[in-house]
């Protein structure tokens, strides 16, 4: 079974907020003390964090669920509940996060980049918070908010200085094993490499560069043939492309034909890849015809005999240093923040109005909807949020049913809401 996974689904769930407490002081000499219910603690958030010590998305293949801890409930004597702990989920550098529609939500390029994947629910307010001149002894509190839950799709795009690109079975794995400490599986048959391999090349003077052995491309890879999209994705972030061409007498194509196929596939997949600096290398020179070696215009090497290996490392170093110097600024991670959600009105198939929006849902999240004081508070909050006006603009008429979370009521006019029943439908 492969230990490299570059695509995975993830379910995140922020911790639920704790409920506020309804409590009154009951001391020996204060038989009718005021409210002293504490607030509930907020739930923890779920964060995705790029970590250079994580190599793939393997951890999510069989265990896709990640949940932060919930906040605890408030209690009497104005004791607030504890806040749930945030959950930090490590992912590889270069992880792209998308929603179900394929919209990019975050691009975590460098170690330490983080993205808030699941908001924890806010803790509910205790009855102390509802004390006012009108409500001297509020007998209701606020429920905790449910933590955000959603599915996201993660894709890994390898971070490498050099991407080794070539047709199947041209010696890419052998080359990376010779120039780095990587130990890829090597055999003499096509598609040996079914997953990318990373190797770090270190020179005596401390210079480092990362090489990626990309599984062999075939004609039609840009259209997805032979898992082409999965392989091509890992070339996107490479600074330099190493085109590895088979010079052996057993090659089914000439070096020129091989190069044409590779460049065509790269251009079809992403045109800007053709503009990347690239090094043209002829491999398997130990099996090549001398005449071809004489006519080949590019660097020649043999991973078996070692011919041209050190010279190639030097050429790649020069190319990588040039590109690094020309880079204005390092890639920064991108987070696409959604537009804050306000009050949104929709009409369902039954003709009833549905009110959406976090603040509207919080306004009706009180502990006892049969409590007259609680309903009065809910009415005030909804009016302050502009729900009445929004319903009027949406075409609501007297007698229409309106749903906000678990609460249902009959709409009467823009100035007054008559609650049909406090317990919902």
C-alpha cells in the first residue's frame, strides 16, 4: 500500500459553545438576590497548518474527521464555562484547500501558514447578561452556538526547486537516487514510479535544492490520461524543469520526439510552464549509439556509470540560483475569505420564509422559547438586526410562516411579530 497520498477529503467540526446559565443569588441574608448565571465557554477552532515535517495527506485517507473540543456550560455565582481548545491539523507545505464546488479556499505554501477551517461556536450568555431596567430578574439564558462543520477537499502540490520530467522508464528514479538521499523504488518496466519522490541535494558548501521525481508522463496526460492530472499538478510550483530524454537504443521515440510530447503536454496543462527555465538532459548514455551521443544537443549522463552526474548538479545549481535571485518575493500563502454573511431571506418549496444568518440564529437561541421575557428579547434582537424589514422587502404578508432555526412564527407586519407558539413547529 502506498504511503504517499496527494488528495484527501477532510471533515472539520468546530467545538460547540457551552450554554449560558440561569441562576439567582440565594444567600442566607439575600433571599431574592439578582441573577448570577455565568456565560458558556466558546468552542475551539480547527486550523490547518502547513508543516514541513508532514510529507503527504496519508493521515486523512482512513481518518478524515477532525473535531475541536467544545466549551463547557456556565454556572451560578457568575462562573463562566471554560473555552474549548483549538485543534491544529498539520498538513504538508503546498496544500491547496477547496470546497465542494472546487473553489480555492486556501493555499498553504510555506511552513507555518495556517487557515481557519472550522469556527468554534460562541458560548451562550448567562441570564446576568440580560439584566436591564425592564428585566430585573431575567429567567432565561442563551444556548451555546453549534460549531461550524463542513467537508473540504485537499490537494498537495509538491514544493521543489527542480522537477524531473520525462516519459515512463527513462531513468528519473535512478537519477534522483544518485544525486540525493532519496531511495525510490527502481525497476526496469514502465510506470515504476506511481507516486512523486522528493530528494534533497546538498553540496559541500552548504547549498541545498529539492528535486522532485515526477511519475512518467504519456501522450494525453494533460487530458487526464494515465493519471496525468495527478502527476502534472506536482510540476506547478517547480522553479526549474529538467527534461530527461532517453538516449538508449531501445527508446521508442527519438529525443526530439520525446521532448515534443513533454512540452506539448505541459503547455496544454498550463501554458506558463513552458516559460520556466529548463535543462535538457540525455539519459542512459551507457546504452546509446555513439552517433546519437555525438549529435545530441544537451547535457549527457548515465546514472548507472555516473557519467555527467556531478556536472548536472552544477548546472542545476546555477539554474536554481538564477531563478531564486529573480524571484521578487517568496510565494505567500493565499486565504480566500468569504464575504461576511448578513441576513438572508429565502422562500422554501412550501411557501414559507427561511431566515438565514449567524446573528439571526443566535438571536433565537435562548434557553426557553415559552418564556415571555425570552420572546420579548428575541423580538427586540430580530428588529434590531433588520429581520422585519428584510421580510417585508422579500414580499412577506400577514399570516405567512417564517422560520429561523427551530423557531417558527406568523408574520404580521413590519413593526410587530406575533409568535404563533414559542416552542417552534
